[in-house]
């Protein structure tokens, strides 16, 4: 059955506890905490504004950083509350404690349409331990629970899963709804051809995703350092590139599995290799077509090569649906970013359903200015990977079923 949505709730005059993902990147400037990317906060605004418009008293819960179960001013949500005030154009009452008398008093003072933000839930060790007593204390602050923190939905914590046992209704927020729509519903019957681009450093972190998507994909394009483990499985020289020796046999099995299922499994035909991993390092484009023509000993693969870029652009250009998870190279260094940038550009230019599945791929499309041209960009790294693996997320599983 479908899960209950925030759209289905009667919230006027009620205290609505909303778990949001405000774990945003920050920087210290002149002694102040400055948010460097507020995307996750922006994505939570539709849910917050819907609840305010419908007369709810909104109580926000979030984590920030890894304070390890203890109060730590470095990880306080106070600066984030100030930024939220600017985003919604309405006062945000900040509670210096997550639960207890201060939090109780602040919640009681709220009027319809008001917003409060509780201090970092991870200041209490009971959060990550999914302690029932802490979950019960959080639940006591509200009448209804809404989970809109997709980026934390794969964690079975007190504020994402445990709390649902102590409220009458628990629903997904608008962001959660959107994430599930694109990462589950849209991929059940994807518009064909369905092209999956997988990059990143290690095969081990993507094994389950590869196997799961092989059941649906027409084409798999492999990039990033994980490609070199597949090369090693074919006896191709990988130089000093990152290889997982204990996954070589598995890489060979995956290639055989793709062949058996009739899935086009495409590896780079050439690579950009460098003497060192640093800006300005000496680089060259090297073919990877045979066992005699691999990477150079002492050199390391840092991006897909020019021939591979053209090959991948052709595959993307004919796609009906593209799912991208993981960059094709070390794009953070400009000299090694051509492949990842070309992939982002081609997806943006192609008339297809384009889904960017969290993590570094999201950073890349934003960095290169193509974010607005993607159909959907996930806000969750680990959560999106687990969904793509076919796993059930604790933060979703525990929500109320729609009648």
C-alpha cells in the first residue's frame, strides 16, 4: 500500500513534528557559520510552507554533523535556524534543547503557522541508538509526525523510525514523496532505452546497485576508478590506478551476468592517465583496447579518455531515461574533469528523463551549471543508493499506510 502523505493530513491547530535534512555544508567566515549550499533546506520549504498555510504549528527536527551523542556548539543548529528565518520570511523559534522543559515551553507558545526548530537531535545519544525513551520524548512534543528527511531515511534512528511508534499518524513530506516517485516509480517502467551511468571509486560500493539495475537497464556505462577493477579482470594493465584485488573475480562475474541478460555493459576504450594526482600534473590519453595496450606502470587513471567521452555521449544521446550515480573521474581537479563535465552536458542536452542519484554526481552537475536541466536530482547519497539496490528504507517503512 502507498504511504500516507502530508497532503492527506488534517493539521489545522495541530503540532506537527517534521524531520528535515538540514545537514548542510558550512564554512566559518569572520567567526560566523556560513551555509555554503542550502539545497537541502530549499527542498524542505514546500512541506514547511504547506503545513504553515494549513494552520499547523510546525516543529522541525534535524541532525547536523557527527557530535557523537553530546552537545557541541560546533554542531548547533542555531545558525541554520537563522538562515531558515530568511528563507521563509517568518520567525523561526529556536529551542536550545531537543527535548525537556525548554522545548515543551517553546512548542506551547506556538500559534498556527508558526515554526520552531529543535536543537540537533544527535546531541542525545538516544538518537542514533534509536532509543525508545528518546523517541517517546520527541513524540510527546507533537500530535502528528512527518518525515521529509530523505537523506537520513536509510538510518533507523529515533527521529526517523522510532518516533513513529508513539504518534497516531506519520506521513511522508513532499520531498520524500518526490524522491520515492523518481527513484522507485519512474524506474519501474522506465522510458527506453534505459541508460545507467555508474562511476565512483569502488566496485564494492556499487555491487548491489549494479546487480539490481541490470534487471531493468538496457545499457550500463562504467566510469570512475571502479572501471580499473573491471580492466584487471580482463588482464589489462592498470598501472598505479585504484584497483580492488579482492573484487576482480566478482567484476568478471558481473560482466558475464550482463552478457547473459543481454545488457550492454560498456567500459572505457581509453583513459586519461596522470603521473600524479594534483593540478597541473603531466597527463596523456591512453587506449585500453587490448592486453598489450593498458595503462602505463607508474601512472594512474584519473578520467575517461576522449574516445570514451564520444562513445558515452552517443549512448546518452539515444536514451529515453538516464540514471547517473558517480562521476567518471576526479572532477574536483579541473585537469581531470572533462569526462564528468561532458557526461553532465550531454544528459542536459538530451530529451530524456534524467535522474541524478545523489552524492558526488549532484556536486558535479551543480559545479558545471547543469542542475536546472536535469529532470530530478536526489538529495540523498546513501539513501538513494539503498533505494536503487532495492532495499526498504527504515524512515519510509515505518510511516502510516494510506487508507
